[in-house]
C-alpha cells in the first residue's frame, strides 16, 4: 500500500511544520487583538421569576 510509505510524506510534514513554526507563527504573533479583554465585573444574577400559579 503506497500510503504507508513514509518516505515522501515525512519530509513534507517536517518542512510544513518548520515553515509554520519558524516563518508564519512569529508573523502572526505580532498582530494585536482588536478587542483586548477588559477587567469588567460580571453583572449580578437576576432574581428568579415568580410564577403566579406556584
């Protein structure tokens, strides 16, 4: 079965992984998020609904 032969695919995997980790990833890490997280407090929980038939 030719798909079990790792000879060409292993080198492709290594080249792809190294190109991503050494070239693409540092460029992506320079972007800043458009909406940085803020230190907002969570709103208080609302009171439960009082059903008229209970």
